[in-house]
């Protein structure tokens, strides 16, 4: 997969009434190089419509597009890949459905899961939640930056830190060995989405 640094996930509850595509385009213009559609509430038809619009946007800006959970939607819109969790479709089955060329990312919360993801052919792993987050209902306890250190020391596929990351604590995440960060609320909930992303890009340099 094309490498990335700043990963933004949609979270329309934080958009303050702003249009999904406008918010995500601002994020892209600020430097986000991978976008994930995550929608836990909408009907499938509406998830599909949002995915179509985001596919068009990400194509226009040459940004990687990932769909969370819905493999059928990912395939229907020719997304670049899918993100699955530990309780979603297992990696082997996800690979069968997605084919060899699509990106498969998987969430991990402990080193055993990271090892299994690497051995199972994941293209990248999510490492989190690093800090407390209110953006995910069924979230496990924070894994802290210690888990980043473990992954950085052992895992060779790309990993992205996620969960409660903000401008004020991202230094701790990078100091622990992460080079890629992923956020919902700090990016899409910002008053100035583009400016916030530019600040992250400056810090990530
Ligand atoms: C990059 C990234 N990392 C982790 C997650 C969480 O996925 P999952 O555990 O399947 O939980 P839901 O997002 O489906 O609630 C993610 N989406 N993206
Ligand atoms: C979707 C998600 N997955 C996580 C994990 O640890 O796997 S934490 C999380 C929520 C991230 O949102 P925010 O940046 O607003 O904290
Ligand atoms: Mg999931």
C-alpha cells in the first residue's frame, strides 16, 4: 500500500452540522493522506451513497480510501480497502472476499493480536486505544503508549496509533515510536479542520 502519515476517520456526530464531503475535503487539503468511512448508524443504502461520494473525492485528490466494517460497500465503490476489528470478518475470510490487491487493516489492542495480524497478511494495523476516547462505544481500556513501544520494536508492517489522540498529546505517541496517527474527533470536530491537519503534518515531519 501507499505509505501514509495522517489518517482521518469520519464521525458525523462531530461535524457540527457541516457537510461530510466538505469536512473531509478540508482534511485532505490540510494533509490527510488516508480516509476511512465509519458509519455505525445509517442504513446500508446511505452508507453506500456516502462511500460513493468519498470515493469520488479521494480519487480527485489521489488519497487512499478505506471503508470500515462493510466489505460489500467497499467492493461496490471500488474502495482501496477495508478496516476490520477483532470481532469482524476474520482476516483470512476478508482477504478471500477482497482479493490480493486490496488493503486490509485490522485493529489490535495487544501484541498477540498484532503478531497474528502480521502473520495473517494484514497490510496495516490499528494500535489503540492509546488514550481514553468517547468516539467509540464498545472500546477497551487504554493500551497506553507502552503498547506502541512493543509494536514499534517487533512488528514490521505499518501501524497507526489511534484513540484519544489530540494536538496536545501527539508528542507522547511519536516519542513512543509511532510515525502514523489516526483520529476522529480532533480532526473532524475541529473548528478549523484544514488548519488542525496542517499542525499535525508539521509535528509529524
Ligand atoms: C485505523 C483504525 N483502527 C481501529 C479501528 C477500530 O475498528 P473496530 O475495532 O472494528 O471498531 P469500529 O471502528 O468498527 O467500531 C478503526 N475503525 N480504524
Ligand atoms: C474507532 C476507534 N478505534 C479505536 C481502537 O482503539 O481500535 S479508538 C477509536 C476512536 C478514535 O476516535 P478519537 O480520535 O475521537 O478518539
Ligand atoms: Mg469494526
